[in-house]
C-alpha cells in the first residue's frame, strides 16, 4: 500500500488501530498502514508519528 504524506484537500489524517490476531496495526484514512506490532502502544506510537508528519512503519519505507 502506498504512503501518502498529504491528504486530499479537506481530508484529515484520522488514525485507528486494528487487532489482527496477536498483532495490532495502525491505519489512517489516507491509506497509510503501519507494521504489525505485538504491543498496542507501539502501534499507537506509529500512528502518532504518522499524524505528526513523520514517515514510520513498513508502508512508509
């Protein structure tokens, strides 16, 4: 999935975390997706880094 730094006009970076079995993944409305993490706190940190403008996670590599 491609990383998009700038959302479309009027679109905000709205992040959530999603449980996938033993892992947690951060996702954003712009299409960004972080790496699968075992710790929810790390997935939340990935999401915070994304909304702050930093490129984190596998999708940003």
